[in-house]
C-alpha cells in the first residue's frame, strides 16, 4: 500500500487502540499502524487464495461469515495477547 494512503488512514486511528483489518492482504497497513500508532492489530484476508498464498495455510472454515465470527471471538478472548509484527 502506498505511504500516502497509510498516512491518511493513520489519521483516523486512535493511538493504542484495537484494529481489525478485513482484507489485510500481506499485512502492510496493519504493520504500519502497529509501528506508528501502537495498535493492537489483527488482520483477516477475505480472499482465501491470497490468505493461502501469504500464510501458506488453508483456513479451518470456508464460509467467510464463519471465518470472521471465529476470528472475532478469538480476538476478544483472553487467548489473544496482541501481535508484535503484522507479517
């Protein structure tokens, strides 16, 4: 993602907040927000083929709503402790 777009989006995000990035691709924007805004970030790539390519894995669920629901539950659980790097 171009740096100009990252800076525009960065202005909308409060410091030290949670960010759920749907359609995160390779996590470039989320990594930028972690570095610049100290966000607690989690990315979900909604294009299964991109997720498989970037992460080299196959998701447990194939239904997008189920994937998002399960990710959101995990994100809000005590199990989730945050990411130090989006990639």
